[in-house]
C-alpha cells in the first residue's frame, strides 16, 4: 500500500504529485521527481500565500499603465539603478543594481558567494542577513577583505518574519540587502523543516515581496545542491528578476559570474574574478589570457573562446594512450561529454587514428567549462598531437615557416569540415595580439600534412 507520508516533488519546478512519473507533467523535465516525506514538504502553501498577498498589498486595486507615471512619480524608463562599485559585477548586471529587484545568487558551496557579496556590501553599504554565519565570522571576513565595517549592518536571523518586521521599522534605510542563504531561512507562515521546498519557496516569495515593497535590491544566496537534491536554486529561477551563477573549479582560483536570466539587462555577459588571499579580484580583459608563452607542447592546442563579449585564450590538453580496458576510457574535463565523444569519433574517421583502442583524456586550463563549439578544432588538434607524440607546428606562411605559435579555432562537422564561428575577427585579433597565429584550414585532414 502507498505510504501517505511521502509525496513526489519535481526538482525543477517544485510541483507536487502523489505518484512517481518519469516526466514531470507540469514542466516537462525528465527524471526530476524525487520522493520526499510530507514533513520535509509542508502543505500549507496556497492558503498562506493568499494571506500574504492580502497583507502586503492591502485591498486589490487595478492600475492603468497610462497612469503609472503620475501614480508613482517615476519615469518608466528611469527605474533607479546604481553601481555595484565592482566593474565586473556591473558588467554582468547590465546597468547596475536595479532598485527593488530580487537577484538570486547561486553557486556551489565554497565557491565564494559570501565573499563576493561581502565585498559588494563593503563597497556600497547595506544590510547583511546572516542565517549561516555569526556576526563575528562575518566581521572576520570583513577584516580579512580590508573593508569598512561601518558599511555593514548584520542581522543575525533565520526568520523571514523577523526580517520583514525589521525592514518595516527601518524603511528607506537600505538600498541593498544580502540574504545568506535562502536554504536556512524559514517562516512561521508555512510548515516544513528549514531547507524544505515549502520553506524555500515561501521565503523567496516573501523576499521578492519585500524587495518591491521597500524598494531594496535583495541578493538571495542559493547553494546549488548536488545532482538529485531537491530544494536548490532551480526552484526559484522563475520567481526572481535576475539569476546569477557563480562558477569555477574549486581547486582553481578563477571564478566566473554568469547571468542565466535578467529582466533588466543582457544575459550574455560574464564577470571574471580570481580568488585570492584578500578576496575576489577582478580580472580585466587584458589579463584574461590564461596561456604562458613558450613553445608548443605535445598534446597541447591553444584556442580562443568567447566569455560573454570578450575573447579568452585557453589551452586544451589531450592525453591519448593505448588502452588495456575492454571499453577505452573517455574522460573530459571542461568540455561537454557528448561533444567530446563526437570529436573523438571524427578524429578516428577523418584523421584515421584508431581511437577505439586508446584511452582519451581531455582537460581545459584554468578549470573553465567550454560551452561553445569553437574549441572543437583545438580539441581535435590536441588529440592528434598526443597521438603522434609531436608538438603542433607553427603554420606555414608563403615565405617559409612562421615563428608564431599556432591557435586553433573552429567548429568541426561530422565530415571533418572546419566551420568559421561567430566573432571570428575578435578571436583572431586576440590571438594575433598575443603574438600567435590562427591556423586556417577547411578540413581537419589539413592536420595530417
Ligand atoms: P565563501 O565565500 O565562504 O563561499 P560560499 O559562500 O560560496 O560557500 O568562500 C569560501 C572559500 O573562499 C574558502 O575556501 C576560503 C576562500 N577565501 C579566499 O581564498 N580568500 C578570501 O579572502 C576569502 C574571504 C575566502
Ligand atoms: Mg557562504
């Protein structure tokens, strides 16, 4: 008999079902339903949310858009925005922080979310709602980062209700508030334990209401939970105005701030930072090149990828060795697994490398994840170099051999044709500027000569 105490929750959209399905009938995601106990879930969502809407907005009222200007005394195109004081952060947000907006700031535990948001508050001053750490711990971080303690008001609470009371009393004092993190906030208005789906959704809903009501930009920290865990930031993406992801390889020190949703600005910009002893340092375009100059190494190929609107030179390394396993290994770090498989297959067919009996390992420097096909050719070239046990040679020029080290840019088709990619000129300029030369080829077979 079915246990009434458990229920199935979609990890993607948060909808609840009484029985398991392979595909969520609400959002269409596959394999996203997880069994949870009713205690973890809470059940008073709808009733309470109606209550809150009434409380926050008073009586229901309809506003005609034409009157909005007079009503609020603000020009629509002029909703207040202000600078973060950190130019890489501004770049990602577009115009800066939008007054009264709710920003989800997501990332894996330990990646540096609290560090960057502490730096943000240090620059412009604001409220830091500390649910995870004590005021002392934050004080230590502020000191370590060399920030001005006067800029920090720390509210140590896990209660959304307390926070709302506090903001009610301190109206118009703060321009920004950081809530660190959503996973430890809860409200008496709903059931479910801290960190449960119902508490997280209720807390986020209330924070968004507060952002609008008090005109405070609220940065909501959300830990990206392990694959398969429910109650991660994904649940909240559709509710907030802006979703930022802070990413990077934990062992490396490079961090990338990416927008995955932005109601007020671009979604294709990224901010680049380096985690250092004294916090996150902005990396300017000129510094973004991750390559040490030197000679070509066996199994290494250089490419230029676009991070937002900026070109970035990267090294791809390949290790191709004879396999003694029944199924040769394919281990790819920094490139998509399926894309890697495809390039391995193309290498076998177009370059004639018998990869079916070789293990292939690929990695990308700096812990960067490449999400575009422009690096295909470099991956292929690195595989070729490792297999042949020869470094890639500088491209030939009319007058003889060129001294510039080679750079490989291009998407590779199933037939081995090399296609030009977007922002070609920008990438080429970056490579040339750093004393290298882009190898032009129409087909990957050109590597054989
Ligand atoms: P943190 O911001 O606490 O991560 P999150 O809030 O995303 O969980 O960052 C934690 C890591 O950053 C920790 O391993 C120490 C490191 N760190 C530095 O290297 N330099 C610094 O100045 C700070 C504050 C942290
Ligand atoms: Mg933290």
